[in-house]
């Protein structure tokens, strides 16, 4: 695993844990405005990082309908 891949993986795993903890605070109505703002900023950074990473990957197109909600699907057309 390259450094870039490893850094993104570590960031995702760490923030997943933090967001899970926040979800418990939200459910218990114990979260603060600061926690919510910090989580929003983290999600924005993650989103930007994932977009940048995705831009470096080959684009995959598949025909048919699969179960991956993030996959880009071609239309099935008989032209």
C-alpha cells in the first residue's frame, strides 16, 4: 500500500470512529454545536480527499444493474 493510499485509509478509519462516537452523542442529545461543526468540517475534508483520490483512479463503466450504490452504470440500450 503506497503512502497516499495508506494515509487516506487511515484518515477514513479514524474519522469513521469519531463519527460513530458523535452518532451516539446525537442520539442521546448530548452533542454540542461545536461537535457538529467540527464533524461537518471533517466530512468536507474527507469528501475532497475522496474526490481527489477518485480522480486518480481509472473510471469504470459497467452495463446492467448491480448492488454498488456508488458505481456509475451505463444505460442498457439495444441500439
